[in-house]
C-alpha cells in the first residue's frame, strides 16, 4: 500500500514558527494587529500575507543568514524521515509559510531533497518582498496554500495519506486526510470534529506509532467490556441500609463511582467505616452480580474475533479479582483471556501500574506490542504510568471531550474499530 505523509512546517518540523521569528526581527509595522485579525478569523492567511509584505523589509543576504542562525527543527524529525525512506513511505511538506525560509532550513539540515508546497517570495531591490500564492484554492481563497487541495491532488497516487500538523491552517487538511497526527490547537479541533487522530509531542512519538504492531490487548472491565451498574448499586444500597442511611438515586450512580470501591465509599463514610463496609458491599455484590452483568454492544463479537485471529487478551480491572474472573466465566469468554488481574491480585489498584505490569508478564509480550483499552481518565493515567498506549472508549464515565484532556493514544468511536486496527494500525 503506497503511503504519503504530508507535514506542516512551522511549529511542527520547525520548532518555532519561523514566520513569527522573522516578523519580530524584520517588520517595521504593526504585524501583531494583522495577526490578531487572522487568528480571530476576520481575514485569511492570503490577505494577512498581502498586508505583511508591505511591512516586511530586509536584504536577502541578511535575512537568509538570520534564518540559518535560528533554524531549529524537531530533534526526532531526521530519524522519522529516515524510517519513512527505508519503508517506502513518502514525505512531503505542505506549509502556509514562505518558501525561502523553508528551503533555507531544509538545506541547513541536509534535507533539501524533501519536496514542499508553500507561498512564494521574491526579494525586491528596495528590501521589500513580494509574496504570491501558487497553491491557493479559489474554492474559498482564504489560505495562501490550500492544504486540503494538496491532499486532494495526491489522492490518485496514494492509497493512504496522513497529515501532521498543529494549527489553524492545518484544519482542512486534517479533515481531508485519512488520518492525522495532531498537537496544540489542531488536536482540540480534531476532537471537536470527530477526526481520527493521534496526539503527538514530537516526531519521536509519530515514529513509535509508525512502528507499532499490536499483538496484545488489555481491557478494563466495567464500562468497557461489560455493564454491571445494577449490581454495584445493589451492593452500595446494602451498605447504606446497614448504616442507617438513605442512598442516592440510581441515575446518580456514575457521578459517585470512583476508581475503586474504597474511594467510592470514602465519599460517604469515615476511613474506619469504609473499611468495615467493604466486605458488606462485596458480600451483597457476590450474591447479585452475575444476574446483573452483561456485555456492552459489540464487545463479545469483537473479543471472539480478536481471539480467533491470535491476539493475546488480558483484563486489568479495579473490580475484585474473583468477581472479574467470575463475570467472564459466567459470560462464557474466560478462555479467551490469558490474564485477568483484579483488585486484590496485586499490591495496588489502578491508576498505579501494577495490574498492567502483571498482565503483560502473564501475556508474555513486550509493552510496545500491547495496548490498554479503557473508558475512564483513571485508565488513561494507568496506561501512561505503565508505559503502554491507551485506546479510550467513550462508553462509560466520560465523553470524548473529557477523555481527550488526558490525551490517550486514540479515542475509539466504537468497539469494532479495534479489529480494523490490527489489520492496519496506521
């Protein structure tokens, strides 16, 4: 499958936005006012550059020397680019910046063979610059370089197109591409618009994602694979009744559920009472949980498919270990899982990494070949602490927007996406 990665330049490959760096040094007018109009959506970049050209002044030799002295690129970009070359993944740059500084920075870092799309600049004899827009789209005409159009013109030559970016000018391309690597404001935009993406800090993260091959999946249980809220509520109700208190309504349960049983009870009882009530809760839960536990939509089918394809499966749940294994046995899928770790099986519950580490050992896989699938912010924290990627599902406690605040590796739209990821991680 022929693949192309289109990369933004300023703030993505170049650590700093070289356009802003140059304006700070070589402009003689109020460029900040122009930039404010652009950021507020009053004008597009094409109009912004047309105005900026009138206040940007410097002889070519001085400007290019300044660029070379301030050309700092992502320290992992060369390794990323080398991997792409070795694996027949083409890389091109698509920028709404200016061609002369992109060309100079690429030459400075011995990367001049990388093709790029950008706005064109001509130095004039009086030190001013003329900026033209060979990659503009008349469809909207706002951007100097229409990145969406650049994605579209490559469609006939590539089966998969990835986009890497960070800002305002990258939004249309992220939407048009098959997949986006996003940071800063682009990541927030992708989450809001339900665009499939991975967050990244640098090209080292992207390189790891390109190399990723998933051989094992560890699942959270409640809210991810199964739904057992009825049993949890009955257990809590027993605790409240024995304590002579009135319990909250069932529809408020998710509001009060915390990472583990102790944290949940501690909201209503003293530390001493909490310890006394834990066995009460567990006793009642054990009596009723099998009759109040069922798969979430699509979960059983996906588990069966993954197992039949040879994926090694595990569970890491803050549900008591005996109950976790009992639920899976009751649902007739316990044989699919090589490891099931619950509360009481390891010294510390999630968000500590003990459960993940124990599951990975039993699964016999290196951490880089495993992902953890969960539905809570605690699950994301757990995966991060354990050093493995987390794929989050908005099926339990949190919305897609809430989950994005912890930047999991991916936010799945539904459970069935998992099977496709094994065929084509990226």
